[in-house]
C-alpha cells in the first residue's frame, strides 16, 4: 500500500502576541537552542502592525508574534540580536514606514527613496496598491571612505540575459572592500496582489513569483492552503509533484553551470550545458504543456498526470543523465576553470550557520537544512531522498560540487517517483480543498533553498500572503564573501550563488 503523502505545512502553533522585547528574547533563546531563524514579516491588522517571526525546526515552522499598537512609529530592532533579520527589517521599513531603532544600516531595499507623504503599501490593509514609487537616480551611497576610492555602478541593465539589479562596488581599483545592492528595480508588489484573491486562484500568482522556482512556490503556497483545509494530497499527485520539483532543480542547477562556464569564457561548455538545460525544459513541456511546469500544482493535488508515458520518461532522463555526467566530468577536469572557482567568494561555515544559509549556499559551507529531509512533504517521506553529501569549503567550487551532488540525487528521485507512479494505478489526483478561514505556513525546497509562505484566509479569500524565497534570505550574504577577491571574480561569485533578484524584490 502506498504511504500517505505528507503536507509541507506548519505543524507548529502561532504563539500569541506579546511585547517586542519579549519576542526578541524568545527568538534569541530558540535560535541558541538549535532552531533556525526563517524570517520576519509584518501585517497591518485592526489592532496594529503584527510582527511575525518564523522559526524552523524538525517538527515544522513555528510562528511567534508581537503587536505594534496603532500610531507606533518605531520599535527596538531585532538585527542587533539576530543578524539574519538585517534585510527583513529593511523590508518592513520600506513597506510600512515603521523604524527599527538601532538598525545598523536602514537604507531602502525593495522600495527606493521616496517622499514621506506618499502612502506605503502596508500588506494586510484593504485597498489597491499605492501609486508607483520611482527611484532617486542621483543618490549613490558611500560606505568606504579614503584616498583613491570610487564607486562603480554595475547595472541595473547589463549585457546578456540578466535580471535588473544595481551593484554599487566601492573599490580602490581591484579589491572590493564593500558592495551595496539595489534590488528594487524588480519590485512588483506581489504581496499586495495576493490580497482579495480566492484561495484557489492564488497558486496562479504564486507560481509566477519567481520564474526559476515556479514549482517550489506553487508547492509552498498549496501546502499552506492544504493545511488550512486539512486536506491530504493523494499519493499519485504527490509523486507527480516530486517529478516536476526535481526537474526544476536540475534545470536551475544546469543554468548555474552554464553561467559559470560563460564567466570563464568556455564557449563549448556554455553551449553544452545550455543545451542540456533546454532538453530538461522541453521534457517538462512535453509532460504538461508548460516549460516551467505551470498549471500542474493545484490546491489538493495536481491538475493531470504527465503526458509522457513512464517508459518514455525513464528513457529520456537516462539519456539526460548520461550526457550531463559526461560533460560534467570534462568540465570538472578543466584546470583553468577550477582555478577560477577555488577559494573564490568563500562563506565561512560559522557565518553560514549563524545566518541559516539555505540551499547550495549553506550546504557548501557545512550547514544544511534541506526541507525534503528536515520537514518532508508530498512523496519525499516515502521516497527517501537521502543526504547528497557534505561540503565545507564554502567557496564557489564547493557550491558547484553541491549542485552536482543534487543533480545526481534528483535523477535518483525521478526514477523512484516514476516507478512508483507506474504502480500507483488510476487513483484520484486531487482532493477537495475548500479552505474558508485560517492561517498556516507552507514550505518547499526550491533549487535555491527553502521557500516559505505565510497564508491567511478569511471567507475563502486571501487577506495576507507573504512569500519568502531562498533568494531573499541568502542574497544578503553576497555582501560578505568578497574578502580577498577582485573585480574579475565578481561574475563567478554571482553565478555560484545561483539566486534570483525577482525572488528578493517581490
């Protein structure tokens, strides 16, 4: 008999609201006890601004809250207590205007500088989004001062197919003593767009939130909805979800390899791995009609079985794995390529653990909190993904090796899931998921790491939906990995992080 599918949604309670200092003390104590700080968000409610902090553990996601009464203009910052809250509090300031006192650097993050008279989006408040807020093109912050130092504005428009982000590189010429990032060019007001949508329609926006992780966002959103509705996904549907999630992981990691090879000027390797990625996406398209797997994951299960037979699917992934493995061996035997990655952009293991670095960025520095293992969901408990290996180098090379391990792991899971799906018969693919009122946190493991959704429903409609991508949680670490590196290392470090700007400036 097939094991029941697990739902990746919160089994931990929402702890009642208290004072902000008390909340911070609780978070510090829980983090010291082994819980991972998973995020901080704010919601406008009638009683004031509710600060919600998420902690990740083996049992799920626990939410702790405190309320800022109406009219409150500031609160004591969490960042001096937990450094991982650095960007989260900047985001809250951008969206709500409330000031985290004693925050070390309170600059605009997802919204640019604007007149104080303009309205803030304030997610959770009924009503349309405020008018567009435009950046101040003349403001270039400086953090490093001295003779011969200057700022190189890199972006937001760059050559190639690159997302809109501006890097402000402060340098005396080659070394990079400080790097600042402006991500607000990609801000689309996603959190406000969710408000008022029917629960069943929210997945359409979730899977378009971050193009490199469509399936992961759809899964995390649906897991939250399924928790509210107390719905258990049928086993065949759980297997289909794993198939698409692992193909998405392979395609994303191949994209990272392609960008690294391109940065090294390896034209043949760039073409080869770009072709492999294209073949993966075409397989996904054959399975469901969308290269990104959109429309497959729905609340309560999946929309349909793959349009590719089990035998054809297994043959296709076998050909892919053989071709990718052969080219990977050649690439990883290219000394000039490895020399550009070795000791480039190192993230110290202690720093990765303190911050709770997610996905390949954390695993390459010896810290792993893979939700498929720590908080398994869908068919993963029955398949047993296994641990892909340990790395602690923390540099761009270690991050690449983690991805190769995960690609191998994904092919193993694809075979398992395809075999199980063949034996599953003609069971249902979807259960009723008529969620009306409630709140839950749902998660899924994207190629970049954990995606987390905090969802609130009232009368069957979304009143708050906060997506938190692994890119948002990890990109802040990009500031810190340039010690000893020079300008020509920049593209290797950026590509090795493998993150999405769209997933940061939601």
